[in-house]
C-alpha cells in the first residue's frame, strides 16, 4: 500500500516543482502558467494511476493526487499575487 501513497506524493512533488519553476521563470505572467502546470498534473496523475493497474481506490487516489496538487498551486498563486501586486486579476472593461 505504501507505493500507492507514493504515487500521490509524486504528483504533489511535481506540483511543488512546477509552482517553484513558474515563480522563478514566469514573473508577473504566472497566472498564465499555473493552469498549464495543473493540466500537466492531470495528465501525469492519469498516467501514473493507470500504470498501477489497481482498480481498488482509483478514484480516491486521483482525488488525493489532484486535490493536493490544486492546494499547492492555490497557495503558490497566493504567494505570487503577494509578490506581484501589479497583476490584474480581472480584465478591465474600459
């Protein structure tokens, strides 16, 4: 069962690495790249969980992997918004 939990940790680690890379390289364009990282996490999670070949707990592992990755990206977004306060969160209607 530990390797099943490890598959969740791999996705969380990838989310953390992706968030750090976006923070370092994207600058104030981070709002464009955070969803790209989330999309990559969805593909990565699907590939890992399908490679395991275990039906039991599939949905639970998918939810845990993507939920944890989403929480990491939300926290990273909040930190990046604090660092880059000039980023417009909503488009101007002018």
